[in-house]
C-alpha cells in the first residue's frame, strides 16, 4: 500500500509504503519525487508493477492543483 502527501498542520510531501505481508512501513527510493508539491485530496493509482501516478489535489488554501506526477519505484 502506498501513501503520498496528506495533511497534518500543513500539506505533507511524504511518500510511504506499507508491506502488507510484514505490516511494516518504509520510505521507498522514488525517482521523480523531487518535483512533487505537497498536497491533499489528490488521486494516486498504480499504472504498472513499479509506477504510481498522482493527479489533482489542492494545497492548504484549498486552491485546486492541476498537477500530474509519475513516480518510478
């Protein structure tokens, strides 16, 4: 399971993975994450065995973002 972004006291720029066999969280090495803007309310979907795509979302002032990112795990 992959968790990207979110909200705490501000928009998060996090990328976490949960190994469902061991129930252990880890931070994977992600190619392309340096251009990601922290956000909330976006979609994240897998498009292959090693790629995740995110689209949309908004930042802390609830301005909608029209960003798409593809991450290679």
